[in-house]
């Protein structure tokens, strides 16, 4: 009995120790583990938030390497805020288009072109604009560039398919002015002289009517060689054709393009460059300024001269009477500027003018 009592006492002691140890462990390790789990739970939602913030940054402004990867994986889900992703077939382009600078560069160009067109009326303003134009790349509108690249090879000496086009060329003026009066437009009783004298080159001494006919005949040959039907209002200098009669040639032949060739003159001998004038009335008035800008840009591209802009008005009787066909008065350069004056009589430069007009006619055909 003594031995069994001792054994029981010993077992009770061991059990007691075990119970104490268990209790101690329960109260110390248990809460610590819980605390650890709780802190993990608190961390994980914050992680998710961080990821979302990064994603937002990506679609917003600055794409980061990692985010770009996920954007490419998700494919159609990633849409740049202001651009259609279908424009960007390659892996690299999404970065380019998501950046604002792209759209920024396009917008100012358009703005300045518009400014030029509207400001081209006075000498001083236009001269100032010309300075700006030199710094600018090319004033060709984005859409027209595409058309040229896809439908026409080059602006400088390239050949175009102008078959089916009727182009009427009117070399301005004639050897003797006609001071009789004629109606300025079908919608007014106002009159002005039938044909003015034109200007004279400060350096060459050549009369405008002679230079514009020379260029006109070359232009006819160039456009005909590309398949166009070309009708001249005159092929000699000693004629007497009023501005209304010239316009009627374009109207009666239903011209696809009516080009009135002139050279400019200014009191300021430094004024240079190419100008386009169109009629602001008629059923084509919504389009002719755009087309006029095409003409000016094509010529600027082929000659390297500055394009001063397109001006729409009802000042020119030859345009007013032909406002139902695409009509353009083209000032090819200033005979009051010695450099322009020499260029206008230079066969190479004349050829460049004709190439620019050919490029323009191709654009008009494919518009
Ligand atoms: Zn003229």
C-alpha cells in the first residue's frame, strides 16, 4: 500500500506539472499566433490598394515597365484615355499614343495653318506669318499626307494618274489691259475693269502676263502627260478675254480644277511666297479653303517656297463667276521681290511649280 500511494502521488505531481505547462502554453503562444494572423490580415488589403493605384497611374500618364506588361496581356481591356488602340498594332506604340505630346504636336500645327489662312490678307501680317512658317515642318494636313503616301509616289517630279480630269488653266492678264467695266459677280451690280494690266518683275523686267503664260504652257504639257484634259483660256499674249469670259471657259467645260495663274506684287520688297485665293460664296464654299490649302501646301512642298495661306472672298470676278466649279487663283510668287522674280522665270523652278500643281490635281481626283 505504501508503494502504490507513493506511485499515485508521483503521477499526480507529474500530471499537475503537465497541466500547468499546458495552461502556460495556451495563454502565451495562442494569443501571439492570433496577433500574428491579425497583422497579416491588416497588411493584405493595403497591398491590393497599392496595386490599384499603380494601374490607375498606367492608364493615366506614365506607363511603367511592369504595368505595360500587364496592359499588353490584358489586350483589349487596356484603352488609352484619348486614343483608339486599334491605331497601335505594335507593342511599342501604346506608349507613344498614351502620351499627350503626340496630340499636342498635331493641334498647334493645325491652329497655325488656320491662322495663316485668315491672316494672309495684309502684307505685314503675312510677312510675320512667313517667318513662323519657316520654322514649322510642312503645313500639309495629316489626312492629306496619308492620301499622298498611299495614292501618289512623290510631290517632286512624281507622276500621277490624272486621266479623266478636266483642268482649265487661265494665265492671268494679257499684253493689253481692258479697262471696260464688267459685273464683279452674278449676285451684284457692282462692276470693275475687265482685265487689269498685271505687274512687272523688279529684277527681270518681265511682264506678269508673259511669265504666267510661260508657266501655264509648261503646266499644260505636264498635266497632259499624266492623262488630264487641259483647256487653256489663252495660249498667246495678244488676246482680249475678260475675266467673266475666262470663268465661263471653266464653267462650260465643267472643270474639275480651274487654275488662275498670277504673280503677286507688294510695296514691301521682302514679301515672298505662295498665296491661294478662293471664292467665299457658292455651293463649294465649305470645301474650297481646304482644297486651297492643299494647293498651297503641294506647291510649298515641291518648290520649297513659303505658303502664305488661303484667302476666301468675293473680290475676284474670275472666281465669282466660276464658284460652282473648284476654282483657285494661285499667286506663284512676288515679282516685287528680286529672288522670287528670278525664280519665276527659272525653268527648273517653273517645273517645280508644275509638279506641285500635278500633286494637287491628284489629290483633287482622289478626294
Ligand atoms: Zn495678276
